């Protein structure tokens, strides 16, 4: 019987540690629904393919860099769809401007944007199949305990995700929906 209070105390302490901190992600461009601005331009979609502005605050102590991912868990692939993978964002950076995902443009922030499931680097907007229920798009900021992931723009989303998760101190997300 003496073990039960100890287990309860450990569970409460463990849960408190999991939810400690106020690391949050915000966007002036995103709301509950994505728009044509964030829709992909290709694969039958005719959007503008512009990545949204993102900003974050209250990163966990010890953060040495950040990564941003955008993932659609509802894609009819069996494994979801990676729309954007950015890493090696310096710890001094707390926002990405709208359009940062366009790798053809020179950017003021030095970070690595690797390939997405579209087979290209940079932001690949929403493009769910016509008639599907609206898909969820998870925009996530990851605080990392390492300054630089030893990956380049050719890294697959799975490999980048593995390395991001291996070095994660915490993450925050925004969920938006889109259907056609």
C-alpha cells in the first residue's frame, strides 16, 4: 500500500514536467482554414504556394536551434505527407516571414530546407484530393538541443524528422484545415 502514494507522486511530477513551459507557435497568416495562398501550385492544385508567416516564443531552456515541419496526417498515402521541413534555424531567430519557403528567393535567415514529399525543397502547400474531407495541416516548431543537424537539402523528410525528434527539447504546433 505504501507504493501507491509514491507512484501517484511520481506520475503527477512526471506530468508536470511534460507540460512545463509556455513554448508557443503563432501566425498572422494562419487561422482554422488554409487559403489559396497556402495551396500548392501543381498536382491539380492552383494555389499561390506561399508559406505562412510563423513566430514563436518561450523556447525551452537550452535551445540551440529550431526546426519547422508541416505535415498532413490525413493524406491517402498510408504514411501522411510532408509539406515542409526546415532545420538549422539559429536559436536567435524567433520568426519566419511569409514566403520564406520559396527556396528560389534569397533569404535573410540562414536555414536548411530539405525535400518534401513533392520531391522538391522548400514549402509545398496543401493539395488534398478533391472530394476528400478537409485534411489537417500540422505546422510545428521544434526546439533542438543542437546547433546544427548534419543534414543537407537532400535529406528525406523521414531522416530529417528522425534527427529532429532525437534532439527535441520541446515543440509547439498550429493545426489548420483545407479541403477542395
